[in-house]
């Protein structure tokens, strides 16, 4: 039955995609009209998203099949829409940030001759991301994954004459193609093993995973869920800039700031959403979950160190995003899917604000107030003790059974580490008692709000995510990863306070050179792609004929 809410939900992606089509068909030549059309479309999308969200949260999911392609008894797939609570949360996030970015772009690009084309591609990306999170079919979900990549590439090249923009687009191109291969392979294995593309049917079959026969691949017996889950995880890692696929994100700073805000607040969440959406499949893949935990932890720690030595505001925000996405992947790895979605939402709003307000953070007034203060080891010990007392008190007061939550101890550990870092400055010698008490109060409120919102998201997403299979993730591994994080946190903080010592200077040089990972990547790309017609030189000559100033830009 096609009711009004099915139509309203469909309009969330139809408005921006139609707007994009109109712009690319010729209206983009009229910048003023294209701006007005794009802004109006973004507002209508937001209204439709709010109405859809209210309906989903208070009544029932929106599930509509528009057409069935193929033979119902053979190869077939549906074209339709599925908005459950998980999709509704991401839909509200994307539409809100999309509206803000569209409005901000009007002033930001005022006077730019190509702003009409920019708004066309911006609408295309927003529509594609919305279609991605509302797909009811794995084949359509994969297609929209490609569409998002295509649209982002065009936005990255809004200033094609800039060599930095060209370099970033090429890096994104290479990493995206890797992700496409992983996701395409996962799609093929999924259909060959489970016989359908429909998400609901896939999840139903996954509930009986023990009845699915093992695969024979090159003489090896492989659990199909382990293979599928691992491929989906690798694909998600490329989109969410996880180590070692992270190199494309920090170099995308030559793109207009609104694109950076949209990428870091919405598009980079695609990898996390993919894993959470496919949690009924991934939850049966122990190898994939361990991979998420290990690589996510490595990425978060790696990016956290590099973040501290950045002098460029936007690059520091980029490494912050990489680190936050690493932490989100760790949450997914331990089965804390609701916590991962909450993290995506909080990080999305925070990072969009950070990018859109980045220009205001660089002022003479700002630098005149910067003081070279150091936090002593005693301050960290005191803040760690106080943070632990706050965490335990809140857990007891709110009657939270950490052992019954997926990754409960893991989340508690990182909540304690975050509170410790936040309170460390408050326990410096020069800090007043009033400031310390206020900081403790703020930390307490923060811990209470986190557990409260986590409980809310657990209730909202209860019917959209699959609980992790017990003992799938090693408790010992979670403990080791947590311990490594605590040690890494202390090393990073002490390194800042012990500047001038030999080991701290060596660590600084390593961080400044990104631990030489990017140099290894460049060598690999030059070796495998450096002499091909497709990409004669990854960093320089493939970017275009510099002598003629005619950039050779790929379409995706």
C-alpha cells in the first residue's frame, strides 16, 4: 500500500536528485536561480525527513516496493525504500547537516562563477547519501555507494586548477576503487551464498547462519559469513578513512569548506552505517569483528598522535575525524552498535560546526591568549582518580549493568579516559578550586548524558540492529587494546610536556612525517600505477599537462 508517509519518505531523496538533474541540465548556468532551488530543496528534504522520523519512531517503519526487476523465481531485485529507526536517525542527521551546508554555501561561494554547478553536485551527493541509508536492497545500496563516490569526486575538483585539489582527487580515486572492489566482491559472495539481494531476506537467513554450508575457495574451507563480513569491513574501512586507507582524507582540504563539512560530518559515516546496517551478517564473522577492533584501535591511536603536531586547522580536523572514525569502528567491533550510531551523530554535528567555524578560530586575539602551560603527571593521576570516582558513582546511581551491555566494559574504559583527559587541565597547580569544582561538575553531567543518550539509542535501535553473538570478540583482545590505548594516551600527553628531550623529539618527527606511512603508499602507487596510461604519475604528471594548464581529470 502506497500511503502518504511512503511518498514523504521518497521525497527526501527525490528532491535533491531532481534538483541536481535540473541544474546539470542547464539551470546551473543561472547561479542565482540554482542557489534558490538548491536551498529550497534542502529545506523541503529536512521537513520530509522530520515527518518521516516522527512516523517511524512513533508508529512503524516505512517499507515500500516500487518495482520488482527480474524473474521472481530466479534472479531478481526490488526497487524500493526502507526506513526503519536506524535509517531514520541517519536521515535526520544527513538532512540537517545538508540544509546547514547548503545555506552556508550561498554566502561562501557568492561571486564564484561555477557555484551553480557546485550546488548541482552538492544536491546530487546529498540525494545519493539519503538513498544509500534508505535502500531496502543490497544491490541498490551498492549502486548508491558508487554514486556518492562519483559526486564527491566532482566536488573535490571544484577548483581543478589547484594542484592540491587534483592530488586529493586522485588519492580519493585510488582508495575508492579499492573499496568498490571489496564491496563488489562482498555483493557477489552474498548473492551466491544466500541467493538474494533483499536486506530483510538476508537478515532472516543470517539468523540461521549455522545451516549455511561452508565454501570451498582454492581448496580451503571457509565460513561464508566470515568471508562476507571481512569484505564488507574492508570496504567500509576505505570509505571511513581507516588505516592504511586513510591517506586520502587529510589532503582534501583544497575543496570548498562546505564540502569538507559535509564529508567529515556525513559522507565518512557511510562505512560505519554499512557495518551497522549489515550487523546481522557481520555479527557472525568473528574475524571481521576482530579486524574492526584492531584496525580501528590502530587508526585512532595513529591519528591521535599525528593530530597533535598539525599546524593547519583543517588538516588537524581531518586527523581528528580519522581518529574518531577509528573509535567508532572499535565500538562496532565489540558489538556496541547503538554506541557507534550515537558516536556518528555526535561527531557529525560537532565536526560540521568545527569546519564551518574554522575560519573564526584563527585570529590575533586567539593567539594572544595562548599560554605554554604543562600538565604534570600528578595532574593526570588526580584527574584519573576523580574521573574513575565520577564514572563509578554515575553507574551506581543510574543502576547501569555494564556487564549486560555489548562492549560495556570497553565503553566504560574509554569514557573514563575521555573524562581523565578533560579534567587533567583542571588539576594544574595554577588552577583555582572554583574552576576545579566546575570542571568536575561538567564532567559528571557529561558522563550522565552519555549513558542517558546511549540508553535512548539502544531503545530506538532495538529493532534495527542485531545483538552480537556472545564471546565472538575476545575479552583478552579488548583488554589488550584498552591497555595499549591508555599507554598511548600517556605517551602522547607526556611527549607534549617533555618537549626538548631526545625521545619526545624523535616522536615529534615521526608524527610530523605521519610515521612515513604515506611515503610507503606513494612508493606502492608509483610501482603499480606509475607507468600506466591511466595514471602516469600519482603525485604530479597524472594530474594534468602543467605546461598547457589543461588538467586531465577523471570522471570518478
